[in-house]
């Protein structure tokens, strides 16, 4: 099945890419969640508009990505969440929470879709969060979660 990606999908591609996937994966996962649309010959206009939007959002060069990674690596981000007596959070920390905390700590604006939280953060304490800034550059944030 040939599809046009509308969102970034790890291991598959970026928005605007035309990909060939198995029928079941496309029909049962990518299409219902809105991660892709069916490829047609007239879909080239859609591909162009998706790529223009992606280029406006993306970090332009490798040097710029490395500079932003240096800024982010120097930050210590503190995030206040509601927690119980044992230090367990009510809910978990989301990528949107991390993006807001980075911005509040004086860091650059980070797209929440580029933040990778490997294991759900459900307790107070120090945690590491990965941010993909560029295909070749990623930064690690020292995230301190405190109960509030």
C-alpha cells in the first residue's frame, strides 16, 4: 500500500514522505490515527504543502541543531507535578509538559513531537529525556520532577 505520511512516524519517515507499507499496517494503524493519507497521482500538491510546512518548522542545519543541543544540555529543567505521599505522581509526565518546562527554564522552543520519553515518568526525582533536534543530532535533558 502506498501512503503519504502526514506526521512523523519513527522508523518509517517524516511528513510528506511517500512510503510503501503492508496493507494491514496502513489500513489498521496509520490511516485511522491520521498519520498518513492514501497516495494518489493528484496528491503531489498535498505532498508539497506538507513539505513546506515541515521545512518552516524544522531546524535548518546541522550546526544550528548542535548549537541548540548545547543550549539544552546546559539546562536543568524543573517540573512541578501533583504527587502523593510516596513520591508517586498522579498521572505521568507528558512530552507537552516537558516542552513547556524547557521553555519556562529559558531554553529554546521545542516541538513536543520530537521529545522521546522512553519509560513513563510516574515518580518524583531526576530523569533523563531525549530530544531529536535533527536526524543526526539529539540532546538529553536533565529533568527534575518535584511534587507540588
